[in-house]
């Protein structure tokens, strides 16, 4: 069982950048075969997929709202996935979660194991 912990959230102005990290603090074998997704939930809205990356890092995808601005990557030796967020907009505000699954996609129900989330606030 994975134990995912997010970090790197905070308050930034529009146009600013943040890098989120998602680290598996458990004793997980086969981490390199696990798909990691990033999701976010704005106040009063449902949780939606932002990006995912396959175990090897060879496959990635992004929600249309973040394409060209966000980049997902991973370091399997550190059991960590990163989400570099550039040119942030107020609509990017929300709690960001990482989650682990065995398939590809941005559907939250496909990810059994979740972190606790980290708050991202984009405001002037």
C-alpha cells in the first residue's frame, strides 16, 4: 500500500509558478510501474483530473485547462512525482491531490490511493 504525501502548495499571484511534489512515504515495491495522477478541487466544485504520468514516465496527459502551463514529471528513485505549474491563474485555485493507480487517465475513480492534498491559492 502506498502512502502519498503532497507538498509545495501555497499562495501565488496570477502569472506565478509553483512546483508540487507527491512522495510515496510507504515501503512500496514496484513504484516504477504505478501511474500517478494529479487532481484538484475548487471550492464548491467536484474533483477533476489535472495530469497523470505513467510508471516509466513515457505517457502523460493534461487537462485542457492546464495544457501548455503545467508539466508533470517523476523521479522513481525518490518515489516522487512533480507538477510544475507556470503562469498560474485564479481558476487554478483549489486543493491539489495526487493519487496512484494502475491505468491511464484523469478519472478520479480509477485511482485507489490518495494523498491528503495541498492547498494552492492564486490571487492578486
